[in-house]
C-alpha cells in the first residue's frame, strides 16, 4: 500500500513551485495538497514538525482516504512519489533479485532436462512422450524466464508502483498477463509428464485407469484455466489498462480464479503422491527396495510444499486488493518460479539418479552390486514378473524399476513382459506378453 507515502509534508510548508523543482519537476496535484492540509490541521502535529507529520498514522490515514475520494490514480501515484522523496522514504527495488532468480531457475531446469536427455542417449533409449513433453516444458519455461527479465524486471517489477513511470506500469502488467497464462499451462504440463512416466511403469489395469484419468483431469484443468486467464477481461487489454481508471471494461473475479486453481493443483499433487506410493507399499518387495522406491516418489512432496507456500503468499497479499502490485507481487512471482523449477527437476530426478548410478558403478566397480530381483506375488496390484527392473520402463529409476534404485539392470529383464511391452522404446526387442499379466 502507498498510504505511508501519501504525506506531502512540503506541500504545506513550501510553495508548489519549489516542491516541483526538488521532486524532479513533478507538480504536486492540487487534490493531494488540499487533503494533506486538512489532515495536518486536524492533527496534533505542528506544521513545522516534518518528522511528526511523516510518521503520524492519523495524518496518513486521513490524507489517504481523502486522496482516494478526490484524486485520480495517476494523481495519487504522483503525490505518493513526491511524499516519498520529502519524507526520505527508502528506495525499494528487488528487480535485480528477480532477474537473478530467473537466471538461476532457467539454468537449473535446462541442466536437469539436459542430464535426463543425456541419460536417454547414453542408454540408447528412444525418447518417450513424457520426455518430449518435459523438453517442451523447459523450453517454454526458458521463454518465461526471459519475459521475467526483459518484460517484468526491466519495467519496474520489484519496485514501489509510484516509482514506476506510467507507461511502464502498463507494460509490466501486460507482461504479467502473459506470465500468468504461461504459468497456468506449465504446471499441468509438468504433472502430465510425470503421470506419463508412471503410465509406462505401472501395467495393472486399475492402476493404469487411475493414471489415465488423472492425466485427463490435469489436461482439462489446464485447458480450462488457460482459457479463463486469456479471456478474464473484456476487452482482453483491460487487464493491463484498468489500473489507471481511465478505461472501460470488466473482469471476472481474479482472486477466485487464482486461488481455485492453486487449491485444485495442490489436491492433485497430493493425489499424485499417494497413487504410486500405495502401489509400492502393496508390492512383495525387499525392504530396502521398497524404501528406496518410496523415497524416489516422495520427492514430489517438495513440489507440493512450494505450491502451498505460494498459495499462502497469495492469501496474505489479498491478490487483487493490493494497491502496490509491482512490489507486493514480487513474492508471488518468486515462488511461482521456484515451483516451476522444482516441478521440472522432480520430473527429471529418476533419470538423473540413474545416470549417477551408472557413472559411479562404472568409475568405481566396487560399488556395483549383484541384485537378485524379487518375484512379485500374483495377488499384488502389480503383477509384473521381473519387469520392474527394466532399464527403460521401471518404477523408480530414470526409467528403471524398483530394484534399479540400488542396482544396474539384471540380465533377467530381457525376458520380462515390461521390457517387451515397451519395445517401441527399444526396437530390437520383440513384443511378447504373458496371458496372466493382469491376473490378480
């Protein structure tokens, strides 16, 4: 809020001409001068006591209320800027921090996806739909980071709005509109990529149905909210021109839109965490393997935690109720970048883990272990004889199975159903599926 800076002390003490010269040739709006004069007269502060006037909450509240009723938005911002200068208010600017965050996030996501692709090439594995989707996601996220740097930070994001020139206010809100639409598209894309990975490694009928339903739900949510975001205002340009109160248009309830999406997203996050972990728990696997697989799936908790933090930040800000969006939305923008980065990294962690295991076992032969795969009881939810160790289709590695969390691929995998079931990823394997694969 700019209430604190709505004190125009020297408008009362000095002439308007002198004030304009000291405030960078800005002319104090007459409405603001009248509001401050009335507020000071109704206070206990002397007109010569600048410290008292600048720090009196009663004067601040009365002058601000008066300006809201009698001044235009631009006049109020001009008064706030002059007030900040004459009350020696600190110049706040987090633009560089936002730029640094964008650069770091872009670098981390590119590195994570790069390692994922390198692991695929190294193992001569054909890229799956989940791989292609995460590549598209990281490229779009890179574009988002560039918009954050050259569209938001360069136009005053991270500063108090009264310190931002009027044309740049329009620009920063315009770019925030683009960022918001992209964000609403990227979150479902990351989740669908993870779900496609799960779809490759779980083969029981009921599990696949649940995963497919979750993919469809994410797709519908993503498409719906992207459309709602694009057309939230009529005309669309009213989103970035409404701030000055000089344009006509209408918008839907932005608070309800953003908060409902965040809540749905968090609920889906928890569902995606529970879904594979329950299946792993039901498997007849060795304790270490089950624990390792559970830990691998649980890294998504961090993604969910960031989503919760972002939602709490939105609630604390009041979102649409803020009168200083270029400053107040900094935390929201920051956590949105972190959320996307963590989501992309989580989607790539299985591949990165597999790559690290391969490198370590090759460079340090003593670390390599001989693992005998555990047969899965025919009554367990996943009836996959020896299949969970496949180097391109298993449960907990980059694309490897539960046992592969702690070992390299055992030779038995070449006789497994899952290895052959995904022969489209390895063309030299014939597809042979045992008739009892879905038996319970």
